[in-house]
C-alpha cells in the first residue's frame, strides 16, 4: 500500500484547513491509500508528520494557501494544490500523487532520500538537546522581546543626547523620542515576552492570554517576573485546554477564535489580578529598592556575580539570565548601572582573548591568531560568543581567565557608578551623548578587564602544550 503524507493550511487557519484534511482522509480511505495529513491551523500543528512518517512516505500533497517549509520533503515527489482543490477534488490529488510514486519507482534506486531523512533526524535530536523545556520557551520570548528593547533603548539614548532631562519639556523632539522609546516600545517588552513564551509552549492560541497577562503584569507593577509567570501559565494552560476540550470536526473552527482565547484569557487575567500581581509587584519593589540603596560593597558583590555569569557559558543560559535581569532594570526608561556592568562584562572575554593572541603569539595556533582578529570586532559589538572557539580548545585555562576578567570589569563598572541607557550595541553606542554615565571610567573598566583576561590567558597557556595540540 502506498504511503502518502500531506499538509493542509489556509490563510485563517480555521475551517478550510480541517475540511481539506478530512476530505483527503476520506478519499484515501475509499481508494485504499495510507495517508497522514498534518494540519497547520490557528490552534497550531495537529497530527504532525514524524521522522518515521518521512522514512515511509512515497509522495507528498501540499494543499496550502500559506507558505509552509518544504525542506523536510526533499527527495520526495510533491503535489502542490490549494486548500479548495483538496476539499472539492481530493481523489484527483491522491491519484496524481500515486502516478508520481509509480514514475519514481521506475528510476534507479537512490539512497539520497534516506540519507537526508537521517540528517533531519539527527539535526532534530541535536536541536532538542540544545534547547529544551522551560529554557527554550523563555529564550523564545526573550528573542522576540530583544528588538523592542534595542529599538526603544536607542531612541531613549538619542533623546538623552539633547540633554539628560530634555525629554521633560512637553512637545519637544526629545520628549517625542522618549514617548516612542519608553512609553511605547518599552511598554510592549513585557507583553511580547509573555506572549511569545506562551506561543512557544502552545503555538498561536497562547498569544492572546500570554500578551494580556503581560499587559496586566505591567499595569499591576509585576514587571518582568510577572510577565514570565504569565507567559508560562498561559502557555501550559492553553496546551492543557487543547488536550481536554474535544469538539466535533465541524466545530473545531471555534477553538482558536472563541473557546481557547476566552477561557484562557479569563483564567490568566483573574489569576494575575487576584493571585500573582500583588506578591510579584512586592518582590519587584524590594529588588528595586535594594538596587537603588546599594552600598559600595554590595555593588561590588553584585558586579562580580554578574561578571562571572556573563562569561561562564558565553551566551548560554547563565549568560542570558544575567542579560535578561539587566534589561529588566531599563524598564523605567532611566539609565541602569546593572545594564552597564553586564554589557561591559560581555565585551571583555573576546577582547581579552584577542589581546592575548598578540601578546603571546607563540602560545596560539595560526588559526587561533586569525580568530583573535575576528574576536576584536565581536567583543566591540558585545558578542560574547566570540570567545567560544578559544574556550572550546582549552576550557580549563580560558574559562577561568575570562571569568576573572569579566568580574573585574563588571565590579569596577558598578563601583564607578557607570550607567547605560541602551541594552546592546557595544562600543558603538558610547559616542551617543548621555547614553553612558561616567564614560571615561566605563572605558577604564572595560580596558582593565581586557588586560586582566589577556595576562591570565598568557600566563596559564604554555608554548609546549599548544605545539602538542598543533601536532
């Protein structure tokens, strides 16, 4: 029996997606053809085509009026049609697919398809091992949030260029920039974070309760912590509702537009107002008061901890946790000491390693010295991942060195009370007037950490060991 896989997807993702799937399934049953139909509708992907399905499949039917990825179907004959074609004439699509199967079977046997499916399977396993569970969902939210943070932060920084208090003059250009950056782009940060955490968990139906929960977190003063809780709660609630609520196929179109958004938003909204909002707002207030009233000693400790976190895994979960915390301190629209310390600490590892490749050339391979040149620009751009090639080659010497260097940079930045009004940009935002508080001392902090990193790496690495590795 021939095995066919199919995908149906209409622009609204409601009725026609499922009608097309049902039509194909009924026609295949009459024709005694084995078919599996994946629906990509408003409630997310249903009946997903697995790697095992791809191994067995002989042809594909794509009855789609929206763009769907075809990469996984490489090497298989594909019948492309509209959703309307699948609803009105499903047997002709299946017959066309069977004809393509017959033509394909007459060709010399090829292993390309099996090899490709094996590669897809391995890639999926690797991807799932890198990003799993709650961390994956949180990083999805953060990735969608960052453009709002960067756009808002840079507009705020430009506003400060007219004077640190220029935005207070009503009707001025600086006030307009502050309104766009802080009053709107920054206002959307928490709802976007919450909405796309929920989206990662439950697909599109999670967006409404997630974003409404994020808006309530803003309104109630629960901030980022409240938004994160709202996102996870909304996502898992919608995922559970999709499993437990069973409707006839003729009524499935009500799920994404009526049942899921109304029930989930009702529950999440009341939960934020009556359960989560006030306690989390109290925690946020306590943290804010602690940061505001920090003594020099506590600033030093916080700086050291943030520096160690930024360099330990160079862009991994610990690094992102420190960065997300720093971004949250910009939510008021005011320059942040924590943000300054975190960005400086993230710049130091690649810059320090780049300097080390010039200071101790005989302790690095030619490839590492070339990587050092690239690391200069990565470090200047606040891309900590520029240190990864060096750390991978010699983790026991490189990682402690960059951690110490970042801790020195971050601690000095905090002690010098340096502030930053933007969440990204590295050295390229420094020329913007008033974007950085105590600019000269901030540069000194970065240079100091860079030098410490370079000297530690140069001292710990030995020429003999590098030669041994090169051989």
